[in-house]
C-alpha cells in the first residue's frame, strides 16, 4: 500500500486529493496546523478513529515554518509521495503579510526538500514530491501561458511561489529528487475559501436570495482568469507523480473569463436579474500590482498526462451557486 503525506490537507485541494488517494487505496497522512477553533470541516467526512482496524487516513499537527516537525513526519511516516499544498495562499493578503507569505509559501518548500534529501541519503528510500505552483508565477506575461513562458510575478505570493518552483527544480537537478511543479491555474469548487472572489460571489448570491444581504462588494471586475474545477485538478497532481521522469506541467482549461462574467453567470443562474444592482466596488480589494490576464495553454498535460478539463466556466459557476444556495 502506497503512503502519501499531504500538507494543507484541510484546504480545498487537500481535501479533494485525500478523497482521491483513499479511493486509490493509499494510506493518507495529512498535516494540519494547530488552531483554537476547528478547521477540519472539509475533511470531517474522511476522518475515522485511528484505533479502528483498517483506517487509512491519519492527521498530524505540523507547520511549514517548523523544519524539525517536517523532518520527523517524513522519517516516521516514510511516505512514497508528498504533496505540498500548504501555503499562505491568498494573493491579496500576501501584500499585507509578505514576510509570513515568504516564510510559509517559499521557505516551507525548502524545508521539505532538505528533509527529503537527508531522508533519501540516510535510508536509500525514494520519495516523490508534488510542489503546488501557481499561475501567479506568470504575472503580467502575455497570454496564453505554458511551461516555456517566462515568469513575471506581481505579488509577494507569486514571488514566494517562484522561489518554491526554482527550489524544487534545483533539488531535482542537483540531488536527483523526483520533484515536479504543477503550475495550476485558478481552480474552484464549493469548498473554496469564502474570501476568494468566486466563492465570495456565490456565497453572496445565496445570502441575497435568502434575504440576509442586499449587496456584495468586490474589487477588480476586469481581471481575466482561467477557472477550472478543483476535483479534476487534483487528478492531474496525482498523474504527475505517476510518470517515470519528473516534469513540470501547466494545468488549466484553456478558456479565460473576467470576474464580471463570473458575476453575470452566477446571478443569471440564481434568477436574480441584473447583477449590477447587487454588486458594489470596494477599492480595498484591489491589489497594489494587478495581474490582468491569465490563460493556460495545457497542451502538454493532455499529451503526456492524458488529462484535460471537463468542467468549464458556466458549469463551474452553476455548481458553486447551487451548493451555496443549498447551504
């Protein structure tokens, strides 16, 4: 039975990936930060008492800022695959807490790779690493963006992810570690955090329908993004680690739409009429340096991984609106 270690297991991607790996008969170990409030809502349906026979899902406390704990987890669990999904992942917030973002999103990857390097050297075991990269690496590079597009990040988050990207690539080349970068474009779902724009829109729609709110406030409505469905994207992560040689891949739908279009699609599906009646602009939500247009060229993933997105923009908006209306 293969063992997988997932950082950021309580997040959107971590929860979907844990489901996928359990379906594939893995033993799954998730790393979560200690908090005074419960932050396990996305994985509660997976959790079982570890004393029960046959349990294959385990949670461990840890933090990407703590190299010693990361090292202990790798040495004790002895994973076949590590999926580093943990990060300070909110781009706008990274401008407010840049040092913390650099420490967790950037140096956290270095801590994992250092522990992997020593573990492989001391035990002779081989571990595969999936490093969660981001389309934010491209910044203001002209679209469409693929694996050969020069990086030009426009936020502390993007810069931290660029450090992680090159660190994974360097350890692959210097030490022979099987490390891949998945350069994933925006991927959403009903489990998306409520401060991310797509979920902010769909949750706002549900509140308006329920009579709990009259309006929602957003930032830049003209930003264009390539939005896909998160459960499909974790399948791409897994496929990257099943290859015989480590390579980096761009993952996206190949379509781009504005935040304005997401509003239109969501409000239309909810039957609310003119969306502009319900949306206000708050300049606090604008980034100091904007990324205007991200559009994936995912041809390599289709050719080498056999992966392509099936859920596209309109269906994604409907799935998210319906889930929040149900809530």
